[in-house]
C-alpha cells in the first residue's frame, strides 16, 4: 500500500497513465455513429483509425501549464487518451467521416449493404 501512496504523491502516475475516452455508439439504417466528448482537444491532436471491425481514437488533452502544486482539486484528465471499439457489424471504414463541433467528436461510418436493415413487402395469398 505504501508504494501506491508514494506514486500518487510524486505525480509519476500521470506521466505513465493513458486515459480511456468515453463514447456513445448507435446506428441508423445506413450508418454506425460514434460520439465522444473531447472538449479541450484540437483536431491536430486526434488520430482516428478504422478497419472493418475496429475503430480507434487516440489523442491528447494538453495541460495548460498550471503547476500541480497550485491545484486545490484536479478531476479533469490531462494527457494522452485512447479508445478502441469493436464494431458489431461490418462497415466501410474507407468511407467514414469525422467532425468536431462544440467539443463533441462525431464519427459516421457507412454500413456495408448486406448489414443494412431492409423492409420487405408481405404479399397477400390469392
């Protein structure tokens, strides 16, 4: 237990810890949509990679330079973060689009045609 205390007091855990990005994932008829709150992160500090199965978002929320000793409370995470999400359906990663608006990252990934929901007409028997 004393080792945990010394790491916390020294602040070294902040340099080695990578935060995990919180995400929401939902779908509509044509797309899988991923949203993540990333306030304080610029587009240049983000990297998004998509395969047919996994979406990975990596980035860094850069600390503004205040001395740690000055904080009375520090609950916000500063530093590198990442999140990988295994997609439950097949998508076309090469056609994905991402936008950043009001601190929310939105990734829209088109579904492969065969995974789209189709409605079929029921014919009446004669």
